[in-house]
C-alpha cells in the first residue's frame, strides 16, 4: 500500500492540470463577457444616434421654409383633385384661359398655398401645375414670409385616367345602351338627354358595345327623343323613330355619332303624321351606314345628318340612303343642308335612292361631294304625279363604276350632279321620257384614285374602381353596416323597408351591404346626400318620393334595378350617381353590372350612370316626360384614387 507522500506526489500533476483548465475557462468567459458588453453598448449607441437623427428631422421639419414646402406640395394634390373635381367644369378640362385657385388657407391663417394650372397639350391631357406655399413665422418680434414654389408637368386621363367614364351621362364598359320612349298608343313620352353616351366592349365580348335609341310610337302617341351631346358606340349604333296616326316624332342628336361598326338611322311614318331623325354633327362608322325615311300618306319623314359646319359622313364600309313614299307625302334623306356643304366619304359603295308614289315629293340629297372607293348608284323613280329627286350639290368621284337612273310615270324624276362626275369603271345613264339626268361639270372615265376614308374612331375610355374598404369603414363608423350572410350568390338578400336617408347634411351618409340588397317603400330625404354601397345586386322596388331635389348614390358590384309597376316619382330635380363594376355575376351568365332605370324616375334628373354591363331605361307606365342632364358625380378623392403620370418635378 502506497504511503501518503506517494499519493500526494501522484495527485499533484492532476491538480495542476485542473487549475490550468479553470484559469483557461475563466479567461474565455471574460473575453465573451467583454464582447457581449461591447455589443450592447454599440446597440445603445446606434439607437441613440437613430433617435437623434429622427429628432433632428422632426426639428428640421418644423423649420418655416420646410413648412412652406409642405404647403406647396399640398397645393399639387389640390390641383390633382381639381382636374377630377366635382362641379360645373367637366373633369380634366379647366377653362381655356387656365385655372387659378387664389389663396387657399390650410388650417391656420399663417399657412396658405395658391395654384395655377396651364394646358400644355389638350389631346394628351398634359398640364403644367405651379404651386406656391407660404408660411408666416414670427421671429424676434417680426413676421416673416417663407415661400416655396413647385412646378409639375402632369398627365391626367387618356389611357391612365380612371375618371374618364365619369365624363359621360351614361357609360357602359362591356354592354349596350338602350333608351326607348315606349310604343303604347296613348303614351306620348318625351325623353331628353343632355350629355354624351358611350358603350364599349371587352375583347372577350366583341358583339357588345351597341347603342340603340328608339322612339317608336303607335296610333296617336307623340314622340320626342333628343341627345344633346355625342353618341359613341364601340359596335353598332341604331337610331329609329316611327309614328302612327295623327302623331309626330321628332328626334335629334346634336353632337357627333361615332360607331366602330354599322350605323342605321330610320324614320317611319304611317299617315297624317311626321317622323324625323336628325344628327347635327358628323357621322363616323367603322362599317356601313344605312339611312331610310319612309312615309305612308299625308305625312313627312326625314333623316338628316351632318347638319353643322365642318361636319361629314364617313364610313369604312358602304353608304345607303333611301327616301320612299306612297301618297301625298314628302320623305327626305340629306347629308348637309341648304347652307352647309357636308361631304360623303366611304371605302365601299354609295347608293342614294328617291322613290315616290302618287302626289308625293321624295328627295335624297348630298349638299357636298361624294367620294367613294367603290361604285356609285344614284336613282330617282316616281309614279303618278310624283316628283322625286336625287341630287349631289358637289362632285361625284368613285374608283368603281357609276349608275344614274331616272324613271317616272306621269311625274318628273330627276338625278342631278352639280359638279364633276369621275369614275374609274364604266357608267350607265338611264332615263325615260319624263325623267331628267343632269351633270353640270365635266364627265370623265378617269379613275380619281380615292384613298382610304379617314374615320374618327371611338375613344378608348377607362372605367374607375372605388376603394370598397373606405366606404365600408365609413358605414361601420356611422352604424349603417349590413353584413347579411356575406354571400351575394345564394339568393338571400338584405331587405330594407321604409329606408330613409338621414344624418348630418354636411357629411356623407354611407350604408354598406355585404350582400344583395332589396329596397322597398323607399323614401328619399331631400336634404341629405345618401350613398348606398352593395357587394351584390341592388333592387329598388315600390319606391315613393314625396319631395323634390333628392340626392343619392348607388355603388354596387352587381346589377342595379330601379324599376317596378309601383315605382312613383311625382316630383323632379333628383341628382343620382349609379355605378356598378360588374365584379359580382349573380347568374354566372357573363353579363354583369347592368343598370335598369325606370324612365318614370327621369323627371328633370341630374347625374351620371356608369356600368360594366347594359344600361336601359324602360317605360313601365304611361304618359311620362323624362330627362336626364349630365352632372359630374360628387365622389370623395379618398375613395376614388386619381391616377397621374408625373413627367417632371422641380422647385422654382
């Protein structure tokens, strides 16, 4: 057994090794601890620097010169809002002399800005905006003005503008517009529209985008349909009128008629009445143009286009004009008038025909020149005591063949060209012993080489999209949120009866429905602005209004129907804004976001209708005069973002 001394001598090396390892571990821990402390101090230092930087920025922001810069920047936002503003000036069109806001106060009297807007390029919707911000600060007992001025070249609308659709009294993004005054024998409905109409289509639905204006009366009903503005149809445009007995139908489009497809204009009269359709501006068609006026007896019918100065009829297809009568009538088809020389230009054929019965005097006239890349056929025919006439007051030039035809019974039938007659193909003259063909200018078999017709196209108009969450937040805050079951597709709508729009007239009253909505026995309060927002379809039924001058809005994702047998509006001067983007397709039929608005409610109506689908105004009652006048919708900029393209920005 080893002695104690031997044990100690054997343990000594182990003890030394343990002590050495402990010292090494302590040294490593000390290094780690030091590094940890240094990292903490570095983070604290960085935080202090960040806080100091932000504090410096906040302090710098309060400097008077920077306050003036912020005011100038606020003025630019004000200018953007003006270009899409509510009011008498249509969006994006400041007066010819430009616009000056004057001094506008922002919160306090010492914080103001002033804005001027100058048109640079009207076609491109480009403007120069100059905004001067002014901040007054008291320094050492004296008041000092700090002014910063910003200049911006901005482009609004065009392909960027989400508010383009709001410039039309009725706009359809992917549907048809159909306005009908009704046919009932005793329904002498008159419809007047002041504003522009636009119907477009999406590539997946190329047959949509038609506009149909109908004033088709029966028996003793008197008709009247007038559009004080332009009519723009991406597809076809159809304008038609008809009268029965002892009645009349007067119809007018005061602006231009533009269609990407065909244009058809007709006026038809039975007897002892008159049916008239007039387009004062130019007619431009991407397809064919057909004009026809037909008369029974003791009446008059006419189709007249391009009646204003500088107007014309232009078509990429063919043009046909026919005036026909039976007895004691005088139908007419005119391009231009006695004081206005309007030309007829087309890429296809031209056929102008005047055809009379007995004791009538039909006429087809062009008060300018005819230029066609195809053939030209001018005919005048008459029977007993008829005096039909087909006349061109300018020259006739066409690349194809020409035919002049004048035949009459016991009447004088005339085909007259007051200018030159040139054609590339052959020509045919054919007149009988009472007929007459006359060419005042030269007649030559020379191809005039008519080029492609220049036709104005339907403008590309974009549709706005609202901020649904903004409206929902407003409704929740006001206590007008209706969740329903949250499913607009299951046929279980939110039904509200005796729904009265109320609230503070100085603020916006908003109701939001996360479902379909049916309104019954609706009473509109005339002093309030009510906004109804719905994620599904909206149906307004059995509604009654007891006072005039109501003002309300309907914003939906699905269809909006404002029509039923019990709808009654004895008062006038309502202001409405109806919008649906069609993102809810209840029937899954591919046609969503349509608006049906009872013609009986259009009594001195003001406002604007924007729809993804069809817009129609049926007549569900009798003897109603209706009108709708364009008014820029009053919408908050926060809920309808304004897109701008900024070309340049600088401080001056």
